[in-house]
C-alpha cells in the first residue's frame, strides 16, 4: 500500500520526466530533399515517427528543382552564419523552425541540423536541449 507522500513523489517524478521529454515542443523540423533520394526517404520516415509527430514537414523536390532550392538554403543559412550549412551539397537538408506553424521557410531562429545521418543522431539522442549548430 503506497502512502500519500509516496504517491505525490511518484506523480512529481512522472511530471518532471514528461516535462523533460517535451522541452522542445516549440521546435519543429523541416526535411527538404530530392524525390527518389534514399537518404531523403529515410529522413522522411524518421520525421514521421510518433516522437516527432506534428512537428515536422517533409518537402520533396524534383531533381531539376532540388539544385536551385539547395543553393537557396545554402545562401539563407550562410547569411545566418551557419557555415556548415552553406557548404551542404546533398539531399536531404534538415533544419529547425519555431512552431506552430510548421513552415518550410527558415525563420530568425532556425538552425541547420544536417542530412539524414545528423538528423538520425539528433533524434536518437532525444533531441538537443538547446538550439545550436551541431
């Protein structure tokens, strides 16, 4: 039989664990890439997992559109001082935006995560606690 104090302690632990897990609920992810790219497909599947549900948008571009869009993203992030993003040349291109709403346009606080490999590590590490370029 659990005491009232024990019950309150268990409730507090559950609350803190939930709070820690949802600390990035205002951080959304944009996964942009080239249709038909295996890494874009894998990142899209990862973006649609329950842990990120409602906080991602996947944008697929045709082969001819992707080069132009990637160059545009390179320029946008270069102007924000994200030098690693400025030289990113593969699909997908994954970055954060504040949400809601989830919009595929970098905002003032956006930062570049990377491609599929970096995004996979990001999600498996429980997301970063602060917005910083990795």
